[in-house]
């Protein structure tokens, strides 16, 4: 009797946060299907588990409407190539992780070919372009949501959805060890550490690095022993930041740390960062934070007409109230940032940490196993 073919699982992720989720899901699926073959687009963590990436994940890491337009032909080529590849070499299931504008179209086409599809991490249909919920329903057999309020929205529209929690909530300790993190990074106990995370994408760093560091320069006049620590996600971002620093010398202590964003945030007294998954990680590290974001001017003009939401940072969205300060677009100015950051560096934030603890517990659901279980049930249905 011939040996059955191994299970083929296709996954496409668009950025570092998706790579983290994809790697966790892969580990849980590999326990169930040890011979499974994984391919598509993935980052370094997924590739370390044996994932075959057909394109560089960095090519999909584009944010903003007009920024996407400049890369449109390349993105369309990649999506067409993936579609043709998966039609010729059919996977048993396709899992798109985040990157909805790229993945949902691909999922829809593959679903029409009889391939089961899953979308992991809901697009923000509850905040803007709400009619996309019907696009999601047409494109997928199942949505895996990482936040509980998302499942409630999908249930209202009768779209199959499972709330799985977030793998970061399972990974990070309930009580972070700040002093151990400082020791691991070689940071002085007596320093006032401000972690600065201007984003994982090139365009984010381009728009946010200058006001972030200029604000730090203002704070340096009043905050004793201020030390800026910037975790860099990859070589491209390190070169980008080092180039900016070389062109704009600053009279302030700045240290760049390769990767290790979690240790840097745990070691910090406060965090200044761009909006995105990093705000969730900062929350789970129980650190006070200021969240800021800038789009290009044209993108901002369009989004103002389309987006209807009170908050944009994940801690505030999860709490349903303002826990952390947010600055958007023209508010992202050095003097405003410095004024908002000062109390986070100098005042007691223990009440905020307790609020973060409660949110941590809500998301701590063994997400990798829950997601793998849902995928397995769909595979075996």
C-alpha cells in the first residue's frame, strides 16, 4: 500500500507580528501532523520551523493607501504567482494571517477552487469599511479572532469565527522582571529607560523616528539619566535608523538593540511607540506607554473620511476606554510627545499595570493550541 501524501498547509503572513502568530500555529499543527509541509510567505521564525517561503515577507510590509500604490504591480505579481502555484500544487488548507488587503483576495480565489481557507487576525471591519465583513465571509471558511470583541461582531453577521486569544498573552509572564531584563541587555539599574519603537516598516520609521527622538531630546533636559533604547527588527531598519542618527547628531544617550523588543520593553520605565501589535506587547509587559501614528498626508486625508473609531491603540480598544495616551497625525509633534511622556516616566503607574493585568488574563487562552484545534476541525470536517 502506498504511503499517503503529507498534509500540505499554505500560510501567507505580511509582517513580523504575523510571523510570530504563524510560528506558534505551525508548532501546534506540527504536533498533530508531524509530516505536514508548510509553504507560502513567512518570516524568520516560521522558516526556522521548516517553512518554505516563496517570497520575502518584507515585500508585503506596506502600510498606507498611497504607499501600497507605489508597490502595486509587484504586490499583484506576487499574489498572482501564489495563486498559480497553489492551484498547480494544491494545499489542503490555506491560512492568511493578517495582511487583509492582500490575503482576502487570494483566499477568495482559492476558495472558489475548492481549497479550504482561514483568515487569522480579523481586519478592522468593526472600525471602518464595515461592509468588508461580507468580503470576509465570501473569502473564508473560518475567521480566527485574537480579540473577544471581534467574535461578537462576526457572530452578529453569522460569519464562522473562533476567538483564540493571543499567543503573546500566553508567552509573556504575568509579572515581568524588569531588573533581569536590564541585566540581560547590559542596562544600568539607575538609568531612566525610555524604549522607543518607531515601527517595523520603513515608512513608519521615516515618519516617526524624527519626532520621537526630538521629543526624547526635550525630555533629556529634565529627566535624570535618561537613556533611549531602540530595538531594531532587522538589518534594514538598523541601517535606516543609523543613517538618520549620523545625519542628525543628538546630545542624548541612545542604544540600538537588535531584535529583543520584548526585553527592551520589559526593561523600560516607559515606552514610546507606533500603533500596532507592539502596543499589545507593551501592555503585556505592563509598562506605561504613549502610542503615536502618522500616515502620509494623502492617506490621512482619505482615512479621515472612512474611519469611525474612538481609539486606535489596542490597550484602549480592549478596555473600551482610554488607558494610554494616543497621538495621531498632526498631533505627533516633539513638544506634545514630551509633555505626554513626562508623567509616564516620573509618576506612579501601578493602577495602570493592574488594568493591564486584567486585560492580559482575558487574552491568555493558549492561542496556538486553540487556533490549531480550529484549523484541524476544519481540515477534518
